[in-house]
C-alpha cells in the first residue's frame, strides 16, 4: 500500500470538498435548495414576469400533449411538428429570418456563441453578462476582452472581425444596453449577439424585445422561453444561414435531446398571449414605479431602470442574506444575490416584479422592509 510522504497529510477528495464548502460558507455565499418551498404571501423570486406559467390556456395546451419526452435529438428521432411551428412563430414575432429551439436558454447561448466564434477573430463581452454567455465565450479559442459595463470599446480600438456579446436587459441590475449605439459602431464584418432573455415579453414593441427594431443581419438574438413566456427552453433567432450553421455545428443542439413537444405547444400559446399582453406590461411598469419610489423612501439607492427587475443593493453578502431571511420570516421571498453572481461588495435583494403582483403585496413588502433592521 502506498503511503503519503512524511510531513504531508493526504486528504480524501471528500475532505477537500468539505473544506471548499466551509470556505464558501465563511464568505456568506453558501447556497442550498429548498425542496418544498412554502407558499409565501409575497414572492419576488420568479421570472414569470407575465404570470403565464399558471395561465389556464397555457396549462391546457401542455395537458393536450400526446407524449412526454421528444424521443431524442432533433436531428434523429426528436423532431416534431410543434418545434417547427414554434420556431416559425418566434421568427415572425422577433422579425428575424429564422429561429432554432434549444432545450434551455443556457444551451442556446453556449451553442450560438461557440458556433459563431468560427466567424470571428476576437470577442468582446460586457462585464455583467450572464454566466451562460461567459461560459460560451470561455469555450471558444478567441482572444477575449471583458469591457466595462455598457461601455463597448470604440470601433477603432477593437479587433475585427469581432464577436460582441451583451444582454439587452441585464438580469441583475435591470438596466439596458444601448443597442442602437452598439449597432452603429460595428465593423461590417462584426456580429452582435444580443441576449433578450429578460426582455422578451416585457420590453419593446409588443413585448418583442429591445433588439426587434435592429433590422440588421449582423444582429443575432438569443433568448429563453422560461421567463416571461412561462415555459421552458431557449432559442436563437438569426439570418437563415446562421441557423443552418448552428444546426450543423452547435454541439448543444446536435447532441442534446430536443424540447418536449408539449412544452413547445404550451410556449406557442404563451407567445400568442404575450403579443397582446399590453395590460400586463403596463401593470409591471406601474408596480415597479411604486416599488422603486417606496424603496427610496426606505433609504435605499435604487437605480431608475425600466423593466421588471428591481435590485436592492445591500453590499455585504452576509447582510444581504440576513435581510432576506428576516423578510422570509414575514412570509416574503426576496432572494439574496451574492458573489459570484454579482461583483463583490454589491450583494443585493433581486426583486422580480410580475404582472400579478398586487398593490397590497407591494405595500406589504415595503412595510416589512422599513421595519426590518440589519444587525
């Protein structure tokens, strides 16, 4: 039997794993899954912005499904008519030539970025981009530059052809990229990948996102069905040749089991409802205005952002977690977001406002926050 060298204790992988968990806990960043979360009086944790996940028409569409799984990858036995119909509807909604479904928004981002990397020599990424975008870029062999939030380096300072990646409505801060300015500053051979995950359904004309009016073949849109559309899955919307490239080179499409057809059908119904959901979008706008005004009255510095995401910056990770726990004791779910999801020193409560949040719920949260102390 081999022995460890003298003076050096060998730890099992489990001991090393426990040490890593202890370090995460000491930093106030330990996370856990609540298997059966209790029903709370006020819940700001979900991204079901238009409250379509429980919409009877959407649920009924899901129940009409004739099978559970798709049966395989789309290029094998997993292709179903529901996929094609949803892709056609998405392309029409977003004013793009074609769309392609993935089983999640995360895989859509990685698939699009890694496939498009073959058309570029360098990549530029906003420092506050979602982890899916970051992971996609890390999987490429491109020279990468992370730029200051919403400050893409000017054209003259950038390598070309470039793959430029940004969110449109940023998931943790609720602010928006200046997409028109970014488009105006592209080289002719650049490509701009816009993640519309948090904008689809809630922003832009008819809720079609902030990139909908950017009618330029250098713009590729990625998004998800799992937020405002209340379903599951992701997509890429782009020129037809780019969709064909993804079908042939995006590993997260080629080798992944296709979306269940019943989910695709439910997402089509949700998409139809989202087109005409001006009243729901107006309700979100009114609720967020009330919430931001009340938060400022409680002494919090809240940015003036449009959209359903309201960050309540606390700073310290432990204090953000404690504040979230104190609110939960009052039957309010306002999740604490800590590093590495956000930069160190910017831990926060992230409030997702939905169209079914009532005035009483907003007021209940503000009153609970006002009388909750961070010790």
